[in-house]
C-alpha cells in the first residue's frame, strides 16, 4: 500500500465511522444541542430567513460559516454538521498519517496508530458533538505544531502560523476563545530568547493581532447591521458557560465544582510536577 | 557572480534587498523602513518564485551587460526606469533573481522631500503601466497569466490604491459621522458586503503583514508603528495625486530627492569617519 492509498484509507474510514456512529446515535434519540442549533442557524442563514446582523454576529464563527456554506451547496435535508465534522476528523487523520510517516514510522504501524487516535472515544465524541468541537480540536493540534516551530525558528512564517491558528482557535469554539485568551501571556515563552530580549511585548502584539482585529471587525459588523447589537462580544462568554455546564453534566462536578478553579489546580500540578517528570 | 553562477541561465539581473540605516530617526523613516521590509523581505522572494515581473529597485541591481544592451538598457523618459526595465526583462524571457545581501540606504526623513521622491515613483509607475498596457494582449503573451496579474496588481494597483484610498476614506467618514443613507443607492447589498469585507480584511491583512515584515531583521521596535500605517497611506495618496498632476503637466520631469540630510550615519561612513554619502 502506498502512502497516498493509506492516507485515503484512514481519511475515508474515519469519515464513514463518524457518519455511521452519528446515524446510530441520532436513531437512538441522542442529538448534540450545539450541532442542532448550528444546523438550524445555517439553514436559516442559507434560506435568507436570518437578518444579516445575526449572520455576521453568529458565534462560533468558523463552524457556522462552514456549515452555512456547505448547506448552500448540499441537497435539502443533508445533515451538514455531521458531514462537516466527519470530514474534518478524516482530514486531521490524514494529516496525522503524513506527520507520522515523516517521523519515519512504518506504514502499517502508522495506520494503526492513526486509527487508534482518530477512533478513540474522546475524538469520536468530539466529532459527534458537531463541527465546532472538531474545529477546536483541529486548530488546537495545528497551534501546538506552530508553537513548536516558533520556538525552533521565530521568523515571520512561524509567527504568522501561530497568529492564524490562534485566530482559528478563538473563532471555532467558546473554549477555544478561552484558550486563546489564557495562552496570550504565556506566548512569550514560545518565542526564541533573542527576540524576547529585544522586545517581548511587540512580538506578542504581532501574535495576537489577527485575533484581536477579527474580534473588533465582527463586533463592528454586528453594530453596523441591525438585529444583533453587540451580541458578538457576549456570545463567546455565554458559550463557555453553556459548555462548562454541559461538561459538568457529562463528567460530574470535577474536583472543586468550579471549572476555573479546577483548571488552576491542574495547571499548578502540571507546573509543579513537570520538572520532576522530565528529570 | 557566485549567485549568477548558481542561478538559471536566463537570470539577467540580481536585485539585492534594500533597507535603511536611519530607521530610528523619526516616524517617517520608521514607516519607510517597514514599507521596504514588506517589499524587499516579504514580497520580492515570493514574486521571484512565482516568476512575476519584478519592478527593480533603483539601487544594487547587478546585470548581465549583454542582456542590458540587447534590451536597449533603461528608458530615459521613464522616471522609474528601473521598474520598467524589470518588466521588459520578464517580457523578453529573462528572470530577475533576489540576492540575500542588503544595501542600507538613507531613508528620506523630511515629509516634503519624501513626497517629492514618492510622487516621482508614482508618476513612473503610471508611465510604466500606460506604456505596457498599450497592448494588453502582448503583455499577457509575454509575461503569462501570473505575470499579467502581478503587473496589474503591483504596478497598477499601487497607483490605484494611492488615488482611490482617500476617496473611500472620505465616503466612509461622511457615512459614519453624518449617519446618512444617501449612499445606499450607489451601494447595493452585494457591493456593500464586498466594501465592508475590503475595509476590514484589507486593512487588517496589510497591518498584519507590516507587523511581520520587520521580524526578519529583528527590527521589533517597528512593530507597533504598523498601527499608524493609515497616516502613511495618506502621504502616499498625496504623492500619488502629485504624481498624476505632474504626469499631465510635466511627464518627464525628474523630481530630485535630497540625500545626506539624515542625522544618522551609515555603518560604512561611520567606519570611515565621514559624513553620510
């Protein structure tokens, strides 16, 4: 089997597993609220039933726009959010396969590894939850790679890659927006020390500019077009609250019952344990 | 010579990167340095790879003399004769390469002097555009589709942006301040969305590219100045209108730029213990 055939195999098999699982789950009456509301909004936007103000203020922006575009070109009744999420996981699986091959792993081992990761229950759960969670996972993966490259060589293409993946992360899921905000002060540690020594603040400006500018741009558009007010600024905060509530329902109340406090405890433990682990 | 030897046989000219030794002198020199960093460090290598005609910079070009003679060298009537020559090289099947060597020039540090210099460049770009679009089909055949689009975008687009930019900003300011709907008939919804997209994505993308431009040279202090680029575009527009006026009234007049006015010294002149050349 050639690498191209293997790429096609993992992408299509992942795609069809997600489709089948989504069909099975929806047949059993389990539907993700996020995916349903995203689909409803995308249909309304495609049919012209949604005011322009609400279209441009819709959040999470990337999954919404991608679903709306797919809805426009698909036959009526196509479950576009499921198709999009399945396609995304297939594409990410294909990227992983090529990445592992570049690292020198044997093809059969690579296929097995990629299928184990892509078909892991956590990944499948994200895919079934809708395109927003898949975009979030994809951009998080891309951001990690971009940060690694930035540390190795902090030139303009690397800065651009981090800045654009941060933008993608912030506009793909409310938790992505939270991650992007939380990561900002720490970005300085991913830049090469010689640049930090010259001007750490200015490098961070370049890294976060696309995200900040797009927040401004979408807020401005939601102000210009009647029907949404400043809802674009409120939407991510509401999304984080809803997401935390649904995660609490799924996973329980966590360590302390408060997600930010849990995150703080985990971060502290990670910082405390990491040096001991790597020794 | 070494770069020529490594380059393809049809490489007729090598353009060095240009930058400024007095970048930190004032706001204008900082913006000029950002402008050059974007063009020479970010754009030119890309244009070279795409084989898009490269409008040469006026300094640090290295030619194969036989090619230069064959093309009758520079056009003495064009006030950006270097840009024109770059287009003609591509049209005749030659390639312009970029050398990773930097010549540090003196950035014009006075606004009047800067506008005179830039108005000549704008007039020259207008001349170059008019000369080569006399026969658009010939231009398309000799430069290819990418080259053709690149020519329109980088030569025509530079001039058009300078001329139209203030018109659109004024329209926008009137709409914003007066909250009038008098422009609505002129802007049907698709055009309105396109204009809004251009306003936000265009400005955002240019500011971001300007932020990235100085990273290669480690001029990180210039990054925040990218936010002030709108004022720099205003100066470019002044120069564009001045250039247009001169094109109509005095097309072949060479507007002189006064050099040697910077308070900063180039490294070479510093080492020689002399005033800047």
